[in-house]
C-alpha cells in the first residue's frame, strides 16, 4: 500500500517538474523572447565594440605621444584627436531644426517592447 502511494507521488512530482521545465523552454522560444534576446545581444556587442574603439583610441594617442617624444617632435596644437561627437550630441537638449521648425525630436526613450 505504501509502495503504491510512494510511486504515485514520485510520478506526480516528476510530471509537475517536467511540465514546468517544458513550459519554461516554450516561453524562451516565443518570438517576443527571441527578439528580446537578440536585441540584448546586439546592445551588448555594441558596448563591447565601443569599449574596443575607446581602447584603440587611447592606445593610439599614447603611442603617438611616445613617438613624438622619441623623435623630438613637439605636439602641434591642431593635431589632437577630434572630440567624441556622439557623446556630446546625446547630452544636448532637443531643439527645433532650422529646416523644419515645427518638428521637435523625440524626447521619450524608445521602448522596443511597445511594438509587439
């Protein structure tokens, strides 16, 4: 009698566990979830690429300074690397463009989840 109860309970628990596992996997494979995962990976890759570019830029400036020092060249005032335009553009408040004075750029951040 107790054996049957034990095996019945063990089977029920295994069924619940398997059902939960399958439902989780199905939720991960929905189009919305796959799109969100792809977007997150793309953002992550963009951050890594930006970090790489900043490292290259810093190394380039350092190497240029080393070469100028070894060759005895003084730094010329107009030869610095240009400022990072992208970061400066993101910090500016939205303004009306002279071509279209009625258009104000979007100030609310874009939420990619609103499209679905």
